[in-house]
C-alpha cells in the first residue's frame, strides 16, 4: 500500500482509519500534557490533534500519540494497517537487515523548494514562543518544543548526516533552544568533532515532520548510515530535502517547523529538569549547548509533532519497543545466534530497560550467549538494565509468562550474571554521578538447564493445538462479552511448536 506524503497526509489517513481525535481549546500549560498522558493509558490509544490552543491562533496545532499502536505504525511504514502487534512483529522480521543493505540506494533527494519555505524568519526576529510548545509535565524546567524532534548534524570528516531525537527546551524568551544530546550519541560526536575543527557546529532541528523520521531519529540506526537514507529504504522512496540557507544541512522539504544555526562549546545555558522516558525527572539545571538560531522556517498553520516522555506507557514507548525488538533480533541473527524465536523490549522499561529473548536451545551455553550479545549489541547497548532469556515455549511479550519462567527456571545463585560499567545515561534515576553515566545490567537465564531438557518437569497446561481446537469448538462460550478472552490465551506465532 502507498504511504503518506507528509505529516498532513498522515493525519488525514489516520482520521480516515477512525484513529484520530480532535481536541479544541486545551491550554499549552500542562493541559495538553495531562490529556496526552491519560490517552496513552487507553488500550488502544488515539492520535490526538490539539487546535484552538489557548493563546494561539486557530491552525497552530500540536499532535500527540502518533505512533502508539500497531495500526498507525504499520500505516506509517506502508504496511497493512490492519496488522496487530504480533502480526506486525512477524512482518518486520528480517527487515532491519534489508533496510541497512538497501540504504545506499535511498540517499535523500535534493529539491529546490517545498512547503517548509512558506515562511522564513531571520535570526533577530526569531521567537519560538509564537508556536504552542507545551509545558508537558508539572515540574519541567521550561517549555519543550523538541520532543518528536529530528536534530540534524553532519560528520565534518565524511559529511554523513545524522538525525537524532534530542530534547530541546525553549530558552531566552524564544530566541534560542538547548539541545540535550547524551555522550555516545552520534549527534554529540558530530558536534564535538566540529568544535575541535571549527569552534562551532552546524545544526538544524525539525519540530514537525512525517512520523517516519521520528522512527529513525529515535532509534539506533547503524552509525555508517544516514537516517534519511535508512528512512528511504524503510518505505522504498527517497526523502525530499532542501539545503539550509545558513549551514547547508538538509532539512525535510515538507517539514512543519525547522530552525537552523550553530552550537558552540562555550554557549551553554541551564536546562531541565524534564520528565523523561524512565518515568522520573532528569537533569536539574545542568548547562547544555544552546543553539544560536539564524533561520526559522515554518509552514502556514504549522503542526508541532509532540512525543512527550514520562512514566511508561508514554508517547513513543510502543514505537521504541517495536522497532528496537526487530533491530535486536536482527543483530542476533547477524552475528550467528541460532534459533532466536522472538525478542521484545518491554514498554514497561521504556523500550530499553527490560529486554526478553526467546530461543530454542541447541547447545550448552546457548542461552548465555544470546543474553550477553543481546545486552551489548548496538541496538540495545544504551541504558538497558535487565536481559531475560527464556525458552521458546514462553512468549517474550507476555510478562506473566516471562516472570513464571524466571520464578521456576532461574536459580539465582547460578543463573543471574552481572555486567558492570556498561553504557548508561544521565536520565537514569539511580545514577549517583552524572559525569560518569555507567550502569550495570543483569543477565537472567530463565531457560531450563540444557543438560536437563529431557528430564525437566513437564509444563502443566493444555497443548497449544488443543487450546485452539477448544476455542473454535466452543465459540459461543468464549465469545461472551461479559468474560472477554485475553488474546494471550490463544497461542500465536510468538510461541513455537516443533
């Protein structure tokens, strides 16, 4: 199926799917954030389009909840919008490897003009407060216009472009904005190299765009590939970009709001705190690089793509869980780990902190090998805390099944390994010293001991085929709406039978 051309086309398609709710008259000060937070806890949740925001003209809008379910994720990727989560996982199996291989054929297409050039404002006249950037959480240090943001930087040596989702807070009454890129992130490495070479780094930031760019900016695309090219490979078409008038960096031609300018090592301002994806406030007035904005571009009636983090489930926890799970599984296949039957990076850990890998054990040490590599592969290396490996009779998406396996197949004295001094984050609520953001992670082997596979007690439950047969035969019994049957009761492709 064809996919949306830009954010506005995306919104029209979501509305046609019956998945969009319009919200009129909400206040940018906490009300948009609170309504969005309540929405994320609905199952399924809607995409919310806020208009007539208090203090702003009609047409200056904020979108939240864009990628919080399978249907909208599938539509964004040009897949069947009727796929559920399990079906979407199957559809994505092997895709990251294909996207990586195809990316060189989909470098962005340079164009001369586009909707983003409808309004151009020069530096002295820039005022980001003219857009309805919300104060998302009660204790945030300011208004964050950059949550669903795509921050563009370049490698000064190779010219490779990176897009990263680094939070951006409005500063100096709208004249500037801080960019909070953590150490180890590609954008941070780019501007550190620019600082050493030229004393300043070019940067662009898009605050509203096709949600496809949110997908790639917010996940770990291989560092040899531009996110623009990777996004093009994901959907089979090149992303149109316009050369920035100041820095020459590419910006999405159909973006809603873009700023362009420079950051310098000595130009920092206090930033935060901010309610982050861990579910806690992070960053307490730390000095953060501040963007000197020389150009502001925006469409008529612009739309901010809002993806506020917070206690999971949050705006992008589903999107991150889905994409990272596919990427981790592909990395395990790439390095030769056999018989990986499923991977799920749970939303309850923000799509990072808790990763479950399901395998069909083939040899002694197989489960530990899968766990160690999953804990440190590129897609999972940043800020995970628990990696649990389970047998293939356990659905990695079902936390009840996973914890049953932990309780009955894991001997703590033998089956829990600790990895120390791993890649942590300044947003970690347990971090003692933000200047050295290490973390540790536990590898929990919740597989039956390989040497006891033939003698380990049988599981006391009906065979999957028998369950499916009973549900089909007694359809009326199990269709009673007073007693809904959870999807997990009926074995699916996530649990394999030999």
